C-alpha cells in the first residue's frame, strides 16, 4: 500500500520560509520521480516542483529562485524548502508520485 504523508505546512508572513516534508512508503522510493503540487482556493491544482530519481529538478516559473526541492533516499522523504513566500503561494500543497497523492498540507502566507 502506497502512502505519501506531508507535513510542515502552516501560517507564515510574507517573506518568511517553510519547509515541507513528504514521507513515502510502499514504493521503491529511490527509483521514483517525486513531485510537489499545490491548489489555491478556486484554482486548478498545479505543479510546483519535481525531482527525478537521478536528482534532476524542475520548477514552475512562479517559484524559481525561491523554492528548492530535494530528496533523501535513505529516509524515503522528499522536501520542499520555500523561501521568500508570497501571499499567492497560499494553498494546499500535495506530494505526488504517479498515480498517488498525499492528503495535502495547508500553507497560508499573510500579507
């Protein structure tokens, strides 16, 4: 049974930082591309960042230079370091490994 469990969300002021974590189980973590998505109220879910099994990363234009995705294969965990947060980063952040989703963690950035 595949499980993706996110943590680390919360309320932060604009300009602040948060670090999200996603602990995976039930998969061969090191062999999988992992991703972070987000969904703002009233909007479609969108890709934020991905990291391949080989460490290749890709980011949405809106977060380039501010967010960093990384993975620790020994801990079966993928991270999203979010710096210089903006109110428009507010939303529910989901961990993704095709075709599985985590339950999401809320990130709220106040202005």
